[in-house]
C-alpha cells in the first residue's frame, strides 16, 4: 500500500529576495554617506573659522588705520611742524634733535614734547587704539662721528632723556599723573647707534623717534577679541618722586 507523497514545501519568493544579512554593496554605500556627512561638517567648521579670522584681521587693520590717522592729524598742527608719521613710526623732528656728543634736550623742545604727548595719549585711550596698541618704543639715534659703541650708549641716553622729560613731575607743564603712569607702563627705550643715520645731515641723525607697536591677531583669537595677546607685565610700583638717573651723576 503506497502512501501519498507529500510534496516539499516551496520557499516563499519574498524570503529569497530579502536575506537577513545586508549585502557588501549596501554596507559600502552607507559608509560613503557617513564619510560625505563628516566631510561636509568639517568643511563648514573650517570655513566658519577662516571667516572669523578674516573679519578679525579686517577689524584690526581698520582700527589701527583710524588710530594712526588721528595721530597724524595732531602732527599737522602748526606748533608741531616737522613731525611726520611714516607708517607706524613718529618722527619727532626738531622736537627731539640733540647737539653733537650730547644727550641734553633744549628746554623749549622739552616744553613742546610735554604738550604733544598728552594729546597722543588721549588718542591712545580711544577704543580703536587701546584694544590693539601694545607698546611705544622710544628709539634713539646718533650721527656717524665716533665709534659704534660710543654712539650706541649716546643714542640710548637720548631716548632715556626724552623719557625723563615726559616723567618730570616738577616741570612747568608737567604731565598729569595718569599720563605719566601710562608712559611708565607702555613706553620702552632703545638705542640704535648710527644705524639709520641720515646721509649728509648729521644734525638730523642725532634724534629720537617714537615707534608704535600693535598686537597681532593670533589664530587662536576670535574676531573682535584683541585681548587674546596680552603680555604678562609685572606691575610697576608708582613713585611720584621720580628722578632722572642721568641727573644724579
């Protein structure tokens, strides 16, 4: 007696078309999508950072330009004839010229310097200047006569003399305490011997110039954040009874 044969069950067509494991091509497609998304996010971040740096650099350049233009307007006044602002260097002209082999400044020139510097410091306290101004450098020079080391010391003494003139609290038109404190904190002195001497004009080589130095925009800075580059300077104890060291000799 033969039993009835049961035909084998047929697999569903849907089961064959929907395997449990995803194919290799689907996996690569998903990875490619993730890679493209990550690259898009990275490019957006870099573009945003570069735009902020460009904005910060443009704001810095505009602020410095405004600051220098305001100082240039002061030098154009009749009483300060001879002063010239070239780039970021203020040529003081006859106000800071010295006799041969001397670091003594004529009294009338000292009076004019003490009248000019407060106006310049007033501009330095405006937002355009204050946010970016780093320091002022008084640079002394000498004529080619004499040895290099002799003129190096003489040029340094000339820049020191200008600083002493500005810090003299007993002068007829002495600067206010706030201005003198600013000078002590932000003014630096240096000597350059007869480097940058003016050819055929030795009397104009015996001079002192004032150079402005501004902060740089670091890559770590955000736009409109110039305080990212702040020098750690030890506070200077205030002594209103200032005496020029060259006068004590």
